């Protein structure tokens, strides 16, 4: 997933997690966190965090058990395989 923009800075899912901490410490208002959440993940694609699903995809790709480039390519990049539309 591509990064978003918040307050003129590039932002992503990890910054949202940090923002939750900012709210818990009383440094941010919840409204500001909500605005960050809406900006951080602006498009399609898998979760921007390197968590279980993305980690397993990258590992499977490295072992030759998954299609090349699927774990590393962003959804909007032309290198990402696009499956044909199923018949109606």
C-alpha cells in the first residue's frame, strides 16, 4: 500500500500506531488521530505493515513457492500481476 500525506509529511500505518500512543499520553486529541487514520492508507493494497500475511508472502516468494514480485510490489505498480476479469 502506498503511503499517504498528513500535515505535509509522508505517513503510513506505523505512524497511526504511534498516534494511538500520542493520544494515550495526552499529546494528541482523538480527532487528530482520526484525521491521521484517514490519510495514512489512501489506496488499495495489502496492509503496509510487515506483519504475518506480508511476511509469509515474502518468505514464500524467496523460497520459490509464490509468484515473483507479489510480496514486494505495491498494488498500483504495473509490475503487479493483474488477473483477467472472470466471465459473467
